[in-house]
């Protein structure tokens, strides 16, 4: 089950012991809506191994700016509180799971 990121809980979420994948998205973004079921599937499959977080760029402008989010959807992969990888666009599930598997 994915979590919802806010400006107040973001630093706590990304400092989790397990790897964290953050989906930067917006309700008005077509590719984001296409990617959303894939992110939901991954959240279920990797439950207990990876924290999956959704971050609405309209609600979290400070976070989006801090991490240089210029296109959405963007997936950022964190380990130990640091960005270790990113994917931009509505990418296939196997590309996302390959990044996650490399972090585990």
C-alpha cells in the first residue's frame, strides 16, 4: 500500500530503512494516470521490502523543486535518504522493478 507524501512527512518517509520509491504525479497528467495502476501493483508486490510513496506535485511544490522534478510522472528511488536513481515518463513495469530489485 502506498503512502501519500506531504511537505511535512517527506523527509521522514525517505529516511526509511528500506528503499523508497516516490511517484511524482498530478491529477491532470495523462501519463501519470496511465502509470498509476502499475505503481499500485508494485506497492502491493513489494510490500514489506520497499516503501512506495505518491507525491502530488501540485501539493508539494517545495519537494518537487528540491529534487528537480521538471516532467511528470517521475519516479525517484531513495536509499538511506539519498536519491540513487530516477525514471521519467510512463515507463514499463519491468523497468521499474529492475531498479527496485537492484536496490534490494
